C-alpha cells in the first residue's frame, strides 16, 4: 500500500514539474531581474562597440560633399547626354584611373586623387539645368574640380562639334541678313531719290512696307548677333559651396548606432545565458 502511494506522489510531482516547465514564461519582473543581473555584461558590450565605433571614426577617411548647378545648351545637348559625360568621369574614378581623369579635367594627378566621385542629374524644374554632386577627400580642391568639369564638358568633341556647327550656321544667317538689309536699304534710297526727282509717280505699293521690312531685318540681325555672342556651351549657374564638416562619416550617427548595437548584443547575450542556465536547472528538476 505504501509503495503505491509513494509511486503516485512521485508521478504527481513529475507532472507538476513538467507543467511548470511547459507553461512558465518570462514576466516583467524576471525581465528586469535579467537586466539587473547582467548589467555589467550589457555595459561592457556597449563600451566594446563604442570603442569599435570610435576606431572607425579615427581610421575612416573623411568625405566632403558639395553640389553645383550647370546650365546646358539645351538646343545643342540634352540633359541625358551631359549627365552621361559626367558618368564617364565617375567610372574612371571608380577604376582608380586618376591620370585619365587628370587629363580630361585639366587638373593635376594629385588633385584627381582627392576626388572620390561625382554624379549628375537633371533638375525637373528646368530643362536647361543639371545638378552635379561632388565628393572629395579635401574640400580645398572643390573649385578646381568644378571648373575642370565645366572645361571637360565644353571641350568634349561631341559638344564642341555641335557648338561649332551652330556657330557656323548663325554666322551664315547673319551674313545673309546683312546682305538682304543692304539690298532693301539700297532699294529704299533709290526710290526716295527717284521720288524727289519726279521720276516715279505711282509706286504700286505702300512705301512704309519697305520700312517695316528693314526694321524686321535689323531685329533679326540683332537677335543673331546675340545668339552668337551667347553661344558658350555649358555654364556654371550656381557655384559650389565649400563645406566645413565632412559628409561621411557622420560622427553622431556612428556613435548612436554603436550604442544601439552594443546594447542589443549585450541584452541578447544576457537572455541567452539566462535561458541556458534556467533550462539546465529545469531539466535537472524534471529528471
């Protein structure tokens, strides 16, 4: 009889332990106790990742960012074509071909090595403007680089040929306009002279029409002269600003991320250790 009761009590105790093992979950008190118990581990983890973060800030090469806006000759070159030319320079920089970059931009090799990357994009608000982002390791070379980019865009054979052809066309039209203007003015002078001498009595048209044609030709002449004078290719619309603080690495962001990762890793390790120890005790109780 006693043996049966003892076996029954053992089975009941085991079932209670199994029930406890299966149903138990971490409550708020236990979570806080884990934080309290392993606070030094969490603190060490945060400090360790802060050291890693500061090490990165110390070793990382600072990158400075600025932007310039360039006006393109939209009647000669499209935005995509100008941006494509900028992309060619960026590809050379990615491949560390600094000598070629130096030749294209007209800057020294040492200056080209301080240029990290450049990128271009068209502004939706204006069909004649593109924005160029410049990333450098030394902000003192920004002005040299921006002028080099402008020089490169205008000296490109593709762009230069279109500018030359457009200039030849405008000069040809200007010559034709001048010849036409001289002819009309000569005809007008001849008519006036004949009218004074009484050689003409009926013109068959209104003399003011000649004056109107002359005015139109003079207006066209001025317009063509202005187009030739303003035919310059790409131009800088907004000069780049010289940044005082680096764009990368972001010190505040690196420190915050280091603290967050350190805290997360410390808490994760704390709960893993707590779970392992608790599971070990429970398995011993069950067996």
